[in-house]
C-alpha cells in the first residue's frame, strides 16, 4: 500500500509491504511473514537545478525460537534503510550525490535491488552531446553498519565512467568500466588485513517501441584480494609474514520488459537476473537466479486521485555448489494498492 501527499514542491510518501510465509509450519510455530514500512520525502530546493530527497525504511525483525515476531524495531540499525541525497540539472549537465546506509538484516520488498550491510556515499556527473552521453561517478562504501567488533570493516573505493549512444529509432547502447580498491580496518583477533583491487565492466541495450520497452544487460566483475598475516619472528630472529591471494570472478546477466496494451488500462512488467561467482581458492562457487512479473491496473482517476492496483509474483533461487545445504529457493505472490493523493 502506498500513500502520496503532494504539496507544491514537496512530496511525502508512506508505504507498507507484507510478504506472507509460504512454508508449512506448526500451529504453535512462529509467524515468519515479512513486513516493511517506509517514508520517502522530496523537496525542490531550486527548481530543476537542485532537488533534495530523503528516505527511511524498516523491515520486520525475524522471530527467534517460539517468541512472537517483532514487527518493527525502530532502534535497530541492522533492519533499517537510511538514504538522503540531492540531484539536479543545468544546461546539458546532470549531477547528484547520495548517502546511503543499509543494515545487514534489511530486506526490500519493493523489487529494487539494494546492497546490504554497507554505508557510504556516491557522486556522479553526466554530460550529453546530442545522441552521445558520458557519465563520471565515484563511491566509497564500508560494510559492518552495526560496527560489530567481532568483524572487520571492509571499505571499497571505486570510480569509473560510462558512455552511451542513443540514435533515433534504434536501440540505445551503453558501456561502463569501474576500477576500485578494497581495504580492511579494525580487524579483530583472527582476521588478517584484506587489501586488493576491484574491476567491473559491462554493457546494456535498451529499446523502446510504441507499446513496449526492454533492457538487456551483461556485467563482469573481478576482485583480486591479498590477505597478509602480521609479521612474526622465527627462531633465527628473522621476521616473516604469510600472505594468500584470492581472485573472484562474477559474471551476470539481466533483463527487463514492459508492455502497455492500447485497449486496456494495464501494464505488464517482467524482469530477471542471473549471476555466478567463483573463486580461485575453490571455496566459492554459487549461482543466483531472480525472476519476477507484475500486472499494474489503473483503477481510475480524478482531479484528486489516481489509483493503481498491482499484482505480482517472484521466484528466487540460490545454489551453493560447494555446500549444497546452503542452497534455497522461494516463491512469492504480492499485491499493492497505490493511492498517489487525497
């Protein structure tokens, strides 16, 4: 359910989602359904030159044993999403900056993929030259949002560029490349520093027809991380340090499709992602598949309101080829009523 309140240049949205548990359980067992509540506020500071946006959302905490489920723990950062930023445009330039903090146990039921257990900021600047577009961006994120002393802080500093070409009546093609560094801080006893390089590149193809549009994308990421143990002194009085190197490769594919029939006030949406991750030490070998589809139906409109009913379903699967007992899959069905204004 979504409620929008619009007041000139300021907008406030509240939203609530619930995903019911589809797994059989004992009558006396805990209720493992998932819930999410959020607030999204936007304000136009200087028209299109600068717009501010802020969002806070909480997901329900998982039940423990036979205790009743805690619906929302507003003081727990591990179940929280906090985001605020600014964006705008001037002439042919568009720009923006955003701070984001996502807890380790936060789950998003709004179909948007959000990286968990990290906080940091990113900035970007884009310039268009006719059918060509160029974008520069940079980010710095650190994991372990709750600052658990039992785990290290791992930061990733990345920067890169993307280019696109959008000829009229033809698909739009874009490519990107990012280069970054990983560093670890505050390692507890038993953890070695983990430093190294990060590379990612990919391409996407987008086409918009008269009644449909679609996107196809491919990515490939490589991390080359070296773990070095503290220096120790041997019997001969010489200092030495052990080091190990782990190289992880992660290719991925994704697609998105939207269809707008002219005879009915509905929109059909479908999407899917697939990724694979393997490491040189043979301890990581996994596959992840996410599929979803939704039907959005415009219920009616007036001068005060326009409502939309959405019905959707999703399938998620994780296959661990090293430890098969970690593999899982689930199917979900959801409904959402959107009321933009009163």
